[in-house]
C-alpha cells in the first residue's frame, strides 16, 4: 500500500490538478408514483456491481399508433444528483415523445454502494452500461432507439459509453463535456495543489468500510474540488433547498481525475453525436472540446459564445441548448 501511495503522490505532484472536477426490468411496469406535466414517472432501480442504482423512468403519453417511445438515458456531472437541474431537460424530451431514464451513480443519492460520494469516471461508466442494460429489457420502450445525454463530467462519460456500446447507443449528446484531465487540470490553482495532494493521500488510505476524507465540491474563495469564476454561483443554483449537505466529494478524486481522458473515445463513437460547448467555460478549456468534437465520425458541434460552464441550465442558453438537443434526438431516434 505504501509503495502505491508514494507512486500516486509522485505522479500527482508532477501533473496539474483538476478543477472539476427496478422494478424488475422487462416485467410489468412499476406503480406510477408521480403524474408529470407531460406523462408519468415511475421508479426504476437496476443492479450494478452487486449494488443497486436508483432512478426514475419518465414516460410520455401513449402514442395513437401504439408504437413504443425511444428512450434517453441521463445522469449528472461532478458530484451532482439527478434532481439537480436535469428536470427541465427531461420534461422537454418527454414532451417531444421520448421516455427518459434519470439515475444516480452508486454511492450517490438513494443509490446503494460504499463508500459514499466518490467521483470516479471509470466507475460511473459501469453504472451507465448497467442503465442501458436495464432499459433495453423493458417492455414499454423501444430498445432499438436508445440515446444518452450527459453534462460536464458525465458529458465525457457518454462519449465512452457510446464507444463501448456502438450497437446499442444510437445518439449521444454531450453538454459542456469534460474531455481531458490534463487540459482541465491546468485550470486548477497552483496554490491549492499541495493541499489537494494531502487530502487525497489521506483519503486513499481509507478502506471501503470507512468514511472518506471529504473536500467541499465548491467553496467561495477557498479550497474546493471545483474552482472557477462561475463555480460557486452556478453550482449552488443547481442544488435544491435542503440538500446543501451534499456539497462534498471524496478527496481521492484528485488522484484519478487528472489522468482520465474520455475524449480519447470520441473517434470510436459510431452513433451521431452532438457536442455543445461554452466559449467562456471556466472549468473545461473550450479549445480541447473543439478538438474532440472534430474527431467524432458523425459529430455535430455548437459553441455558445457568451456562455460559461453553468449557463446551459437556465435562461436563454437553456432554451437554445435544449431546443438543439431535442431536434437532434428527434432526428436520430424518432421512427
């Protein structure tokens, strides 16, 4: 263990730190728990790595022709939960005739798994793949028309998912996506790097049955996992009242995130892929996102000239983004 810790510390100190940061499937539908403005919402859980991920399936009103709806699978970015600002996107997709699965990763929200609130892109991808398996077995959606939607950290994950499931994923939407640990790592303030290393190594020594060493996800003018001009205000707008205690992530993320490059999967994504970037993104350098978008075999690219990392979740930018994403999914998923 000591040898691994020393090696990890050496690698970390020599590299930039990162700013970013079922109802049984296929069986009868679960009881409806909520009536949505445009359809119904059902609880949906699924197994992943010996634990259960918690989610919900939004279903549109039944079609007159009896055809089953395509489905869009969604999950949040760095440390986020599915009810943090994703609802307006899901509602628009359902209005357009799509089913939507929103889920939380293992260790987050009501999903199972220990330790809690560990941000790990490679592990999150496993949750995505299990979510795809779950919706593909259901009888109330079209398993041949599945799309994935990710934002920020999960925007990079959906590129990996699309590359790993080319026969299953038919459309990929990546919003302000994290694509390169090294590129984003250059954004992290130098003054916080020693502290990040210290917390990360302490956390790495914890066992799976022990509570992690946590660091704040965001903190105004102080050390945290996410540091950018728009981070504090933008992230706080996403967090519902009463969930402020979720403003934390396991510090081990500083040892993994800088060395993960989901954008490298882009050339292997066979499905049509839409990338939306923010020109004034304080977390993810837009130049690298442009490069990744160019490497997509069937890529579409939209850059928001006056937007920062959190702009797409509200205001005029939201309307521009969700309209483009809806049109993209209609084009590539609707029969």
